[in-house]
């Protein structure tokens, strides 16, 4: 299997990994973490610019202007939160790789299907456990 350019063999993504495979997976996760960190830093800068413009340019705003600025601020805040969450997921996946639990579901402890890890290398649950969590949360 290929996880974002890292070769992963077999159906179980957790056990029986060679040191080379673990290094490849770690490199993919580290690259993902670094990319998300860069995106986050750029979004922080843009958010800061947006706030400076908002502070300096709010005199005479009508309701539409205020609403538009609020929507932009909410979108920027949501983006920051999403990037932080995704970065935390990549960091958690690297920790799971280090402790040997990477590729096993945190809910049922069964191996996460390799197809899921190929699409989402930071996955910590199988599809069934993820759906159950979302149903309970919603």
C-alpha cells in the first residue's frame, strides 16, 4: 500500500513494520505536520492583517459592512481552528507510530483498513467507530 508516497505492506497497518516502513510513514506524517504548521502560520498573519484593517476601517460601517466583517472574521477563526486540529492529528499519529499503536483503531483496537490510512494517514479510528462517535456527538 502507498500512504502518501510511503509504502505500507499487508492489510494490517500497525504490526510487522520494518524500520524503513516506519521511517517512511513518519516522514509522511512529519511532512504533513510541517505543511499544516506553515499553513497555520500564514493564516495567522492573514487573520492579523484582517483585524488591523477592520480596526482602522470601521468608522461609518453600516449593518451590511459589519455583518460582512463578522463573517470574514468567523471564517478566518474557523480556518485557524481547523488547521490546528489537523496539525494535532498528525502529531498524535506520530506519537502512535512511536508507541507502536499506529494503524489500530482507538475504539475497537482492530487494524484500521489500509485504504483508510492511505487516504487519511492520521486516522486513529476505523470507519465504524468514527461513525459511532459522530452519531453520539451529533
